[in-house]
C-alpha cells in the first residue's frame, strides 16, 4: 500500500510545472480589445476582437500578423475545426467563415439578428449562441442554418458540446440549458445562482464547469443534473474557463489567471497583466493562450523554466497530509539535507532541514516541495487548504 501512495506523489518537476502560472507576454501588434482566441495546434492560432480585428499566428504566437476579416463588426468568438476551416461570430448577428486558415473570410447569413457571443464545433456541425436566447446550427458549412428554440429570453454567452447531440449553453441570470438531441429541445438546469454566466466547458458527458459574475465557478459531475459552487478566491467576473482534463483547468478574471490541478476543489490565482483578460484557450495541458484588452496576448507553457532545476534523484517522497492546513510531513527513505517550498510564481517561501514543519502561515494554494537528500533532488506537489 505504501508503494502505491509514494508513486502517486512522486513526480518530476517537468511533470508538475503546469501548476505554476508560467505566462509570457506576446506582441500582438494591435491595441484593440481581443475577445476570443482559438488554436488548431500548438503553432497555428487566431484571435478576434473589436471592429472586426483579427490576428493569426503560425509559430505559437511568437509572431502575430493582422488578417482581414472583411467586416467592421465586433467579433466575440472564433473557432476552428481544422487548420483550414473556421467560423467567427459577432455583433448584429455577424457570421464569417474561412476555408483557408483565415487568409480570406466570407460573410454567412445565419438568420439570427441578435449579437452572437459564442461559436462551437463538433464534427461537421457548427453551433452559435447569442443575445435574447438566440441560437442555431449548421451541418453544411454554413450554407443553411437551423434555429434552436432555447426557451430563454436571456442573453446567452457560451455554448459547449461534447457530441453532435449533447450540449449546454449558459448566460445571464445564471441560465444553464442542456440538450441531448442536438438542440431540438433544451431543458433548464438549476445553477443555484443569478450571476451572469460567461463561459461553460464540458470535457465529458458528465464533467463540466461554468463561470461568470462575482467570481462564480460551478461544477457538475452528473451531466448538469446538479451544479455545485466552487471557491474561486476572486470576486471579479470570470470571463472564460477552460479544462484540458478532469483535473487541470484555468480561468481568467480581470488581470488574474486562476488555475487548478484538482478539478476545481482548490483554485490558485495570480496577477499576470495590468490589462483585462477576457478569453483563454488550451490545445493541451502544456500550451495555452489568454487574450484581453489593449491587444493583450499571453502564452502559457509548462516547458518554461521557473528557475528551479529539474529533479535529478529517483528517490521517493511522501507528503502528508496532502492537502493539508497546519503541519506538513515529508517522508523519504533517504537522509534529508533540506526541504524547500516554492509558490506558483517560483518564489521561495520556506526552507527547512527537518521532515516535519508548520505551513499554517502560508496562503491557500498549490506549492512545489523540493527535497534534497544525499542522493540528489526530487520534487512533489503540495496543496495548502
């Protein structure tokens, strides 16, 4: 039994670096507000914003170039199904599409006269959602569109599907709706909040998150039948939430980026910019981007060094209790030379020479514990409650 516990907690630094808010600023070349970002791969991505502004990159954001969207309407959301095919939506029911990676765009008539706030793709089907409960879909690349009766007058902010039939939408006044037949009918789900919900993300038929006003984060593990509130640690509105799997997730709120490594049971936040962040997107747990006001583009990569050396020892380390709130015990088969604790920014917060010490004074969050023994160094992750 002890061997199993040890193997759970023993991970190299490179494997846990996603817990650190390692975000770097990228030069977007615009001062326009950016409202949405999407990547088809770790290298190819797009961002859209005010007055029809559109950007593209083919090198992961090292360089961004302006693209011609062909319209002057504010663009609120962009999504690609492949490196070539994508849709973007915006104010006044604007819908545009590309079949060549964004080199050229053409306007599409979706028949929804309201502002459109979200576009999402599953297979050959594209879904859109917007103000006044407006929503629709196309299964033929936008040639024809079908309206969806969502049964709500509230503005819809985000749409997420996990299959051609099962999807969810969220919006103002805490609205969450679910469909199991592709959008023919929608059922109301009890969110437990009246806050505007700006973003919804499902990663499976059961697990999903929604986030919005007042720092609200909600989670469901039963497909939306019930939703429970998670403690985000912020009170400002959350504009976007994204999970790459059941454990690893991120959200943007004002100038902060929140992250979790345990499905949202605990969230850690850090200020990463002076501007207002609106949207984020991850292609995997190692590569993500966030965009916002004044042309802000930030990139996350867990391959970026925080100044700590990768563990060189294969020694096992057992941290307990973990999560914990008062005393942390570090157990290893080797003689301890030092124990160092680092916060999510890579800053040293504690240095010890014993295997048991108080952590009461540390803020709640995720920490990296670096253990140095006679055999070398090893690292493990600790969650402070």
